[in-house]
């Protein structure tokens, strides 16, 4: 089947778009408002977009509290979501008033960044400390502003829980990430395997 996205006439119970662009990693975005309030929310429009320097992005569908905070302070963190923290991650996505601290709501420790004044999940297997480089409101193909706001951040510090380091690597299988699919679906990772590039020796 084929459908154009203007009519969006896919004929299915739900739009498959996000199930097709999947799995997506979840950035658990920690931020702090100018008033000192702490915020934690999951974003699956999240990814690494560069490594020299290290850059990540997340996209806010509408103007949400995390976006407000990063615009106010210019910093944020992105914590790693392990399966063991699934319920806490979900709890932190609740639509609560701006002042309400989702770390407390989800029973998580808000650890403060070493290089940025933003909180990250103390229980997380890993976390990135980021400085905002750009906030971009996406335009559609006619050049009209949409309500999707992409925050780009340069990663200035990285926390890795000592227990997650095996043989000199971040042991992703042990860290057990959960990823966002379409609909209300999630998945973990399957067996990790190695594939060398053409011509690559080691
Ligand atoms: C797994 C997961 C992924 C999500 N990804 C996004 C996303 O990429 N963009 C977005 O705007 N909202 C996303 N949400 C919804 C936000 O987490 C939710 O609206 C939250 O209340 C926003 O919090 P804030 O206003 O404190 O930033 C996601 C929710 C879940 C559970």
C-alpha cells in the first residue's frame, strides 16, 4: 500500500510512521529552570548527530518544559534508559505542572552535572552533560514554522557507571537499553554482534 501524508489515508487503525522509523533511543532529558526547579522527561526524537565534537539532539513536539528550561539555561543532560528504570522513565513522562520535580515523582536521585548546572539520573548506566548550541524550530516544505523544536547540544561530559564497564568497553548488553517503537511499543536489544567494514582489519 501507499499513502500520501497530506491525506494521511493509511487506512490502518494507527499511523505507522513512528513504527517505521524505529527503534529510537530514548534520551532522558534532565534540565533546570531559572527558578531552580528540576525537570526530567523522556524524548525519543533523540539521537547522536555528530562525534567531532560530540553532538546530540532532541525534538520537542510543542513548547514543553524541557524546551523552556534549556532556552533559559543553555544546558541539559541526557540519561541512558535501562530496562530496570522503565517504570521510572514512564512515570517521568507524566504531564505535571512546571514546578513539579519528575525526579522526585519517579523516585529517582537527581545528581547534578559536573560541568553543567543540570540534573541527571543518578541511577542511570550513563549520562551526557550537554551545552545547547542551537534551538531550531522546524519549517515545513512551504517554509512555514511548525511546532517541532529541535535542541542541539554539544556533549561536554560523560558519566559511565563503573559497573557498566567490561573489558574496557561500555557493556551495552549489560546496560540493557530500552528503545521506543511505534504505537505504545518498546523493545530491548537482541544479541550484540560485530561486523567489520570492507577492508577493515582490526
Ligand atoms: C518514551 C517516550 C518518548 C517520548 N518522546 C517525546 C519526544 O521525542 N518529543 C516530545 O515532545 N515528547 C515526547 N514524549 C512525551 C514527553 O515525555 C511528555 O510530553 C513530557 O510530559 C514532557 O515533559 P516536559 O514538559 O517536562 O518537557 C515521550 C514520552 C515517552 C514516554
